[in-house]
């Protein structure tokens, strides 16, 4: 089991930057594919960026060139650096972990820090 604890959300101006962090409590962090998702009010949850255990990343098209996902396996953390934030990116951002256990996916979600863009 992996417990995910996020931090770093808050209020930021459009065009500004914010860094989210997620600490994974548990011994299996290295085996997890880690992702950040976000969900704006009234919209479906969507993937923002993903990073595999070997550091391979995949960013959603809307955030390419502005957001960077990274992980530190020894510290059991994954981060999301968000630059040039847009007003429409106000959302709850969730940390997500998935690994395969006996052929089945085992998923864990964080509770989600709120990212608010000021007017």
C-alpha cells in the first residue's frame, strides 16, 4: 500500500509558477508509475503528466513546455513544476500511483492540493 501526501498548492497569479510535491509513504514507491491529474470544477479529471520508475516522462499536450514532472526514488517523492499558469488551469491537482501486483493494477490517489489562479 502507498499513501500519498501532497503539498504546495495555493493561490498564484496567471503567468506565475507553482511547485507541487507528493510524498509516498510505503516501501514500494520505486515500482510505481507516478502521475499528476487535475480536475476543474464541472469537468472530468484529466492526466497532466506521468513519470515511470526509470524517469521516462509523458506530458499532456496542454502543458508541454510549461510543466515538468520529476521524481526522486530514494526520497519517495514526485513533483510537478508548473510555469506560466493559465486561468483555466485552476483545479484540484491529484497525485496518483499505480503498480502491478500479481498481474493486477494497484492504484492510490492523494487528496489533492487546490491550485487557484487569481484574477
